[in-house]
């Protein structure tokens, strides 16, 4: 009898060793699934794409997994769930044998601690800090596992869709705009590198300006009709010449009768050629006849589309109208390029007016200055979704046309009305957040 008991104890010890070995193997698999999922989702798509172009064979598997992200995540979750449950069941059965009914509580504590530390936190922490390298190392193996378990994962996905359909949910998963996601990823990377000093402010603004073109309309950057310099077709030719020569622009709209009745756009070179043909006699030049046919574009046109149209038509100048055909302003190729590279100046440009920093840290701003120009000039972050100009922003927030001397505080800034002409705010004093706080 004692010999049988001893044999039983030896067998139990052997079973215990096997159980421990199997549990450790299952935990290793769990760590693999958890780390691989984190690495594949955190790896840089741009870098993997470039590595594949450079001939890195391992990057091809990673890019395939990124392309089949939902199937990859589903496989990793399936494998992780299966091995965690199997490990927990095995540990519980062993501890029940050793400790009886108290083994359940002991198994719960031990399994939770082991799974949390070694199967979740540790592999995911390592994967998130070494995402690209770990993705390259595990890419082929993960792709093999995803391919092998594809029928099971697809069956589970079909079952989930069926259940959601019964519940009245017609679609599942994340319906993601890939283009928008890519733009936001690039924008986030630019801002992060700028925060750490790797990307300068001018470079950040330039790269951000390119991304913003798809969201901005012509009305956001156009020169408003009140600030347009236009030529009266009925003025004497010598007055027209003097007015054109006094301006820094090479193209100017010309109107007849009503100032919104634009009949053409005159180019300085065309006027100079006409002067040359007439031996410098400006009085004999028919200025309206020199004007090119005006090009009208809707104010809701996106800047990216307008840039393409400028390039296609090989022209730099367009007049902007609203839905009723009323003149709203003008847009030039230079205006769009300045949204990308910042203010473009040459020897004939006049100094930029409208933004005047003061010695006390405040800034006096003319009401017509756009929020985007002000943000770029002062490195501020005022929102431009609801209004285009600083005056429009104040009116939108105040829900009224304020009087001279009134002060407002929003978005951390303080605004004081300096001048007002009829219902138009013409000058504002802006105090930035750091000065407001002090």
C-alpha cells in the first residue's frame, strides 16, 4: 500500500512539472500574440512602405498585415484569448488538486498577476517602444499564423455581423477615411517633431499648409472686394497709367460703371507694349481694349482644386463670386502659394500692414486681417473654423457688433475694440494668453 501511494506521489510530481511547462509555453504564446498585435499596429506604415521599396523582404509581410489589419487583429485576439483561458484553466486544475477548494482563489491571484505582467504589460511595453524592429522580426511568422487561422477568424467575423444584423446594426467595424487618416497621421508626426525641436516653426507651417489646402476654400484666403485695387475703365489713360504704376501688382481688374461690374483684367506688360507701339503717347492708348477676359470662380472652391485650375489654365488671377454671382474678391496663385510657404515678397511689395506688435506684449490688429495670417505671424492658435478675419471671430463669439472700448476674453486671449466704422470692426488690441495670465 505505501508503495502505491509513493508511486501516486511520483506521478503527481511529474504531472505538476508537465503542467508548469505547458503553462509557461501558453504564457509565452500569449506574450507573442499581445506583443505582435501591438507592434503591427504601432509600426510606421510610411517607414515600412519605404523599406519594402528599398528591397527589405521582411517589410513586405508587415505591409501585407497592415493592409489586412482587421484580420490580423482578429487572429491575435483569438490566439491571445485561447491561450490565456487555457493557461488559467490548467493552473486552476493544478492548484485545486494541491489546495482543494481554496485553489480557485489562489489560481485567480497567481494567473492574474502572471498574465498581467508577463503576457500583457511587458510584451506590449517592449513592442510599443520597438515597434518597427519587432514588426520586422515577427512579420513573417504573424502572417503565417493569420493565414492559417483565416477560416476561423472569418467565421467569427461572419457570426458577429449576423448577430449585429439581427440587433438592427447594419454595419460593423470602423469605417475610416484612409486619406483623412493619413493626413492626420502626418500632421500629428509634424507637430510631435516640432514639439521636440526636430522641425522648425517655418517648416511645420509649410508642411501643415500643404495639408490644409484640401480643407480651405477660396473665401478663406481671397482678397476681399473692399481691399481690391481696381481701375475705372472710363478714367483718362494717363490717370490709369499713374494708378497702375503706383501699385505693386502686375494685374489689376478694370470695371465700367458699377465697381462690381468687372469687364477685364489688365496686365502691366500689355500696357507697356501698347505704350511702345504708340511711341509713349498714353493718350492714344485704349486701355479697356487691352484688358483680358475676366475669369470668375465660386467662393466655395477648395484651394487644392483652384491650384490645379491655375496650373491647367496657365493663369495666376481669378475673380471670386458668391452663389448669386456677386463679386466677393479676387484670388491669385501667389495667395495660394503663401498658404504653404508663408508671405512671399519681392522688391516691389509693400510692407505688410495690419499686425502691429506693441512693447507691452499686446498686438494691435486691423479687423480685416485673416486669422490664419495672424496665427502664422504671431505663432498663435486662434480657431478659424467659424470666421475668416479677426473681426469676424469677435463678432461670432460676442454674438453682437461690439462698441469701442468693449473687452472680451475667449480662447485664452483678451480682445479690446479700438476702432469701429459703422458696423465694421476696424482695429482690435489682442492680448495673448501669457500676458492675460500675468
